[in-house]
C-alpha cells in the first residue's frame, strides 16, 4: 500500500488519508465509569425532579418535633418532611422548613392549614393518643382555591377544615360568643352531627360569626326555617312561667354544644344552601317562640310601672301563648307632662285555629282583630310568678269596659287598648279613700270626743254614782239572803206538797183505770140513766099525741075489757 501511495504521489495524484477511530485504541475498562457516570447523573436528575417545593411554617413551639424525622401528613399519608427547625429573628416563634412532595405543589396555597398533632386533653376530649408511640407530626389540609404560597402560619390547635364533599357549611350569627369555641359539637337530638369551624367578629364588631359544618346525611335536615340555639352548660331560665333548668350531655355541659331543630311545618321545605346565615339563639325557648308565618305588630301603652316586664315575655289569650313582647321603652309626653310606657308586641294569629271558615290571610286577620277590639278585647299586665316577679301581657274580653288609648295615633304600628293593673286599681281606690278621709273634720271630731270622754269621767266619779253602787250592793245582799231562805224553808215545803199531789194523782189513776170497780159501776149507772131517759122521752111523745090518756087511760086496755 505504501508503494501504491508513493507511486500515486509520484504520478501527481493525492493519496488517501490515514483514518483512525476515536475509541479504537480506548481500553474497554473505561466503559464501566462512563456507564456509572451516566446512571448517577440520571439518578441525580430523577431525585431533583422528584423533590417538591420547600416551604416554611411558623409555630409557637417545636415541642415533640425533630428535624429529619417529623413527617408532614394528610389523611395519614406522608406528603413531606421537616428538614430543619430554627428560631425566628425575634425569638418569639419557631420556623420549620419542610420539603414537600412534588405532586403536592398545586395544593400549597394561602388557604392551606398546618397544625401539630400531639397528645391533647381538653374539654372536647382526648386526641392524638397515637402520637405517644409514633411521635408528633404535622397535619396539613390542602386547598387549591387560594393563591400559591411558600410561607405559612401554623395553628396551635387542631382545626377541622372540611372539603365540602362530606357535608355542608353554614354560618351562625350571635350577639355574644358565650361558651362556644372551635370544635364545639353541633347536636341533633343529642347526637353529634357536626362541629364549629371557627369564631370571628364581624367588621363592625357588633356580632359574632360562627361557621359550622354539618356532616352528611344530616345536612339535608337543615332547612331555611331551622332554629339553632346554644345548649352549652346548664341553662337557668327565670321567666313569667317560673324557674326552668335545662342541661344536655356531660360533654355539652363541659365543652358546650349547639343544637338545632326544624319546625314540623317546614320539614318538607327546601334544604338550606351552603353558607346560609342563621340566628344562634341563647336557649331552646327563644328558638321555639321565634315568630313564623303571618305576624301582626301592635303597640300597648301603660301609664304605670312595668317592672318585671322584659322583651321575650309572652302575650297570652285565655292562658295560651299567642305572641311575644318585642321591646319595652319609656316616653315623656310634653303636652300632658306625663310619662307613658310603649310596649311593642308581635302577635301570631296562626297559633289560633280557625273553626267554621276558610284559611285567613293578613287582611282577614286585621279585620278579625278590629272586630275583637270592638267587642271588648283589652290588654293588661299580669304577674306570671310571684317568686320571680315577672310580668306578661294578658289579652281578655271586657265588653263593659270602654277602650283606653294612651297613644296619639301617629305611629306606624296600630295600638291596642289597655287596662290598668289590678294593683293600680286597688291603689287608686285607696288613694280616693284617703282623699275622702282627709276631708273629714278629724280635729273637731277629736275635740268633741275628748269632751265626751271627760263628761263620762265626771259621771263615773260623781257621788251619786258612788251612792248608787252602794245601794246596788245592799240590794244584792238582800237577794242573796232571800235565796238562802228559799233554800232552807220554802223548798222543803214545796217538796212535800209535790209529793202529796203525786199521791193524789196516783189515787185518781187507780179509780179511772179500765179494771177499776168504781169505773164499772159508774158505767152501769150511766147505762140505766140512758134507758130511763129513753122511756121518759117515749112517754112524753105518747102524751103529746094522746093527751086524754091521762084521764081515759090507754085505748088498748079498754077494748080488752
């Protein structure tokens, strides 16, 4: 080949280059580190690609947490790990650096929640017992709806942040928070069906907002007319009906609780939507008396003390509650220079069943109320309990009592006529009596009475009275002596006379007895006298008819001769 090349060169033609391969002379032993380098690079790339974002979470303390060991979990699945624990710049917090899984990156937003799960004993119960063996860990609840974030503030207490798939969130509004706290159970007939998510003040700091979460399938029982009330602890109610004490379960007494129920007439209504606002009442009684259906507002005016009447007091008709007192105020009437107390009430006419007619509407109820007032319906205050002194408004029919209106008929709310309290009537009667007593000439009567007493004293102390008393004493002595003589002489003689008269009466009884001989002879004598009298009467009749018989004799004897 060399000769050919040289020959071609000599002939003026270029020769072929001498080509050598790159790895032709490379020893095969170098293939091992090259393959290892490629695999290592791939592993490094895979490790870097599998690592998620690094975030920081601030807590008050790092109790039970260890860098490189404490896990970050969601639904008991590890989604990250604590890589370092440091103090904040102001030394008031601890800053935990966490490496999260790459697939968890979309869920790290400003709405994501972090807290430490460790053993806790609170009024809500005992939680985190599993961490006694496994150690504390960080619980995370992701939320994709917020903005992406890498710095978070952890919560010191466990939070229940639902995702909306197993229940519904509602908002309760209350004037005061009371014993309600985060984690307070929501109860239905004593069964826990949810819990309180959070507690916040509204923007004006006038009311408290309490988000709650009701789990399925109980959330469909929350209707638009559902009533919520605070059943925390022991409820002591002093009202016109007396004293009532209510208590729920031991847990609700210790940790509190929120109960709810739906009126029977609203059970078939539409289910409340998420974040619907409800009023949180102080007790079950306030929730039950909440007005529903058709209502009528009236104002009552009283000119006497209403001590013991408070908002929420019942309005009753024949002992049945038909309304509620809304407010009690005090007004000064400049024209009359007097005070009056306007009491606003809400009547619920649907609490009264209508018989013998069709269902009434608002206008019909107004007409019925006007008719009742014309026939004597009046309002007055009565004492519901002598123990508590609470008053209530009683509606009754007083047809003979004229209506009494103390208002000026300029208000937007119609007025119902009122009657004074019975105690006021008694007070007015006593006042009238005292006014009449004040008109009596008591001083003149006293002077005359004093003169009469002095005259009686002069009469009693006069000598004539003394002599009269002595004479009475002597007369009494004579009467006493006379009684003594009667006992010693007259009474024995009288006794003897009575005994003799008794003996004589005994003899007369013997003579007149049916078996007495004297009586028999007397009766026979009477019979003979009767026969003789009959004969004489016959003779007289014969002589009257035959007077010549005295001379000629009887005619029968002459014929016989």
